[in-house]
């Protein structure tokens, strides 16, 4: 078989209609520059070149499909379908199996379920210059750029203020939260908590709808892109644990999923900061999790044990005093490196005070 025939089976196809698709290209939109394309069937596809920012690509694809950033109320059951594939932009080939340590990108496909919207989704979003009556963003910056600027400055109150003006802020923060090696992603997670505390008075419905969508993003049907969903749910619940008491055991059940386990344990720690009594039911599970193969899980579990102030946990925590593995910990708006031993010692000291 010659090389052309071999490559033929790797040519990327639209996951909805099986037509071959063209290479994604930079598209200038009101959301910024997006690496995207569209199929003849109306499906939009957006490329995440690294495979680490599929959540952002997903929200951008939804915005391109809808024609604006007002995507918070879109429902995957009624409004659209989403699929994804492993993909290499350089060669414009679909990846069916990856080698060890191979960096693979993603193509996120979104297609509207609404009749008559294919032609709308096929059109690039028009710029503000084509809509002179559209309100210009402060200083010419678009929403996402403004949020990034405030995250860089740790100006969470400013993000809360623009959330009153623009309900797309929560969706934008979710799309910025996926790279947990980046402090900006953690600040986006923290910002959700600030917004939640300000919505508690009269818009709890928005928070519950956000939680529902975050849980959905953790399911297989979503394409498996809700990597920071547990942490964001934890931030929302910690804003008022008594109002979301029904969410806590549901969130904890996701510890069974290995990819979400660190985030779930971290989230329970945030809830324990506010209402440790509501988290005590996980204590027996924590005794097992301090032996988890993931050092982040061990470290986060140790921190929660310290917050619960149970006299019976010191013996468990002492098992970690020889664990010199370093993990990244977000605290006071910054990322720090701590050893699991450091966190166990901190938990023991806190319990003794």
C-alpha cells in the first residue's frame, strides 16, 4: 500500500456527516482569533492544538454556533450535539492511537439541533465594526481579555462587577479554567466563588444551573472536558454549603473517577473551610485516600483531615511524614510547591491547636 493510501484513512472527517474537512484556520471573531472551520453539514469545529484546553475550544465552538457568547442557557439535550477527536494540526491528520508522551491536539465538533440554524452557524461572527450600534467594551478589550486582565491582577471584585453587566462571565471563566498548571486557571476557579457569593441573594437558580452543567461536563456524553468542574462546583458550594447540601454527596461520588479524584478532594477541602461538619461523612474514605497513587490526592486528603479536627486521624497522617513528593497547591492567589509531608505536618499541627 503506498503512502497516499495509508494516509487516506487518517484524513479527518466531520464526526456528524463523515465528509472530509479542511484544515482549521484562524478566524477573527468578536471573541478573538479562533482556530476553527465548518463542515458543509453546518457543524462547527474548533482546534485545541495541545489537547490541554479543550474546554476553551468547546465554549468557543458553542459561541461560533450560536453567533454570540450568550451560551449559558444552551442545553445539550435540546440545542446541540458535541463530539471530539484526537487530531494533529501540523499534519492535518486524525490520531487513532497515541504513543507514550505524544502530544495530541483535539478537534471539538458542535452542531445545532435546531432546524434552520445551520446557515447561521456556518457564518463567521461579525465584528463590532459591522455593528456600530453595539456597545463597545471598555478600552476596546473584549470580555475574555478583560477577565484575563483582572485575573492577572487578582481583581476578583472587578470580575464580580462585570458579571452583573454580562451573564457570559461565568461561561468565560469556565473556559479559562482548564490548564491547572497555570495560576490564571486557578484564579478563574476562585473567581467563580466570588460571583457565587454575590448571586446567593436573588439568583441561586443561576448557580444551580451552572452546577448542573458542570456535572454534565464530567460525563462521557460531554466529550470528557470538565477537568476543572469539581473545583468550580466546590467553590460554588463553599459560598453557602447549607444552600447546596444536596450537592455535596453527589460531588463526592465522583471521586471514583480517577481523572476527577484530585479535584473532588480539593473541592471537599474548600467546603470544609466553611462547614467542616458537612464533610465529616467522608472521613473513612480519606483514610484510604492518603494511600492513593496520586500525590495530589494524598496531600489534599491530609489537608482535609486537619480541617476536620478529628483526634483519630493523627495516626493516619503520620503515615505521610516520609512522603517527600511535591505537589502544586493554590493558595492566596498563587501556586506553590509543597511536599505531601509538609501538608501532613500542617494538618497534625492544626489538629493539636
